[in-house]
C-alpha cells in the first residue's frame, strides 16, 4: 500500500535521520533505511548522487516492469528528497 498522507511527517523525520548518517566519503556496508527498504552501500558511490546502480530483492521489485510497485514508490518518496542539496527539502512539503 502506498504511504498515506498522514504518514508523510514520519517519512520526513526519517529523511532527516538518514541524512545525519550520510557520510562525506563512501563507506562499505553503510546502511540507510527508506520506507520498507534497506540501502546497503558497497562503498562505491558518490554521496548525494541520486543516480544509483542497484540490485533489489524481488519483494521490492519483481522485474523491470514492476515500476509501479508500492514498496518501490515508498522508497523513492523518501530517497529522492534525501538526495536534494537543500536540506530543508522533505516529503510532500513537510519540513
């Protein structure tokens, strides 16, 4: 189920918490949580770069055509604002 509007403040709080963990340099095994998803670094990324090459569990996305999966959409709803340079940006206008 897609995150309901009443859950957006919690998502915004999570974005801020995950930003505090974000490192200036990539660190192998660094973990960030977004919705029901766990993002584990392989240590080979550019911080705050929204372009990722990722592998996902089938529970997140069954195949390439499963782009409308609510687990994936909830992840993106937190991850994209997380990557913004403006640290005041949060989900759904919630700051």
